[in-house]
């Protein structure tokens, strides 16, 4: 029987800065283009292809499973 050893990491810090991403960094991270205004198919509850939640742009809903099958 394997025994898991717990390790505690103490991270002390004084502050954290959050800022908006620049337009250039957003373009660097983008991988697709939204071509249709549709979001989710009301019959299947799956994202519409080329829509706002397209799996080709944002990645598949299920891990390691393509939308096409």
C-alpha cells in the first residue's frame, strides 16, 4: 500500500497585481475567428460550429474527443 506524503509549501508574498491584457497579447493568444452569431444548438445543447462557443476556437468540450467524432 502506497503512502502519500503531504508536503506543505509556505508562500509568503505582500502583493499581487492584476491588469488588462493589451490588444497585441490578445491577438498573440487567439487561434480562431467567430463567423456566426449563434452560441449553442437548442436541440443538442452543443456549441454551434463557427459560433461564439465553437470548439475549433476554444477547444473540445470533452477531453481528447473531437467535435466531429
